[in-house]
């Protein structure tokens, strides 16, 4: 096994995060602990505290990596219009949740003490994800930033709900491509409703 001085601090940091991701994917969120991560890379649990403040810090950094990968996937979407971009973002989100189910779960299931609230850097990363949706909605509707922000979160909440239900096999729709049909109905219904609202207020 590796000794403490076999790796630099940066290498130990990367080894630990990679091992934690592997534990998440193969054993689930509940199995994650500093002791198990340390054992996986051949170090003592105490050694991890030279690169992570505590388990919360490890989880926040894992979530940061997950958000970076999700953001990269969303930014890679190439579409011809704001409307089709929203459908593509939804597809990408569902595909990401299906590919990395436990890392995706950690984003929403990790809870920390009041003294370890969501780090500002992580909050900014989350906001950057919403900005993609807000940009598409702003191109479709001439509404205030406040209205667009609410609508972006309404849309994401619906897509997230479908992803969450699908992950637990609880869609209760026994049809081929059930999640695809539900996504289409959700997005089309919201956009149509907001379009009618814009026409009414014009």
C-alpha cells in the first residue's frame, strides 16, 4: 500500500476524490465515509484530513466535480433554437442522472450541520446551471429577470422530478419511452402556457 509520502497533497486529493466516486457508484451514498475512502487508497483516515476538513468537505468537493461534469455536458449541447435547447438540456440531465445515479443522488441528499452550509463556490456553480435555462427562456419570452428565474426553476423542478421518479422506477406509465413522452408533455405544456400568458398580457 502507498505510504503517506508516496503522493503529493494534490495527488492524494485526486486519489481520494476518485476513490470516493467509485464507492458512490458501486456501493451507494450510504456507504461513503472517510474511513472507506482512505482504505481504498491505502492511507489512514487521519491522512485525509490533510486535504479535507471533514466528510462534509469531501462531499461538497465531490458535488463540485459532479456539477462541473454536468455543466460541461449541458454546454456541449448544440441546437438550433432556444426551444430545442430546452428539450436537449432536459435530455442531457436525464441521461446524466441515469449514468451517474449515486453521484447525482449525493447532490440532493447530502445534508450537513449549520456550520457547514452550502459553500459559496458551489452555490455559484448551481446558479451557472440555471443561467443556461434562463438564457433560453429569455430568448423566448420578454419577461423580467425575476419571472424568468422562477420559470427556469419550475421547468428544472419538473425535469428533476421525472428523473427522480425514473431512478426509483416509479413513473407509473407503462409505455415505451415513458420519460421521453413525459418530458415532451412537461416542456410543451409549460412553454405553451407561458406563450398564452404573454399574448394575454400584450
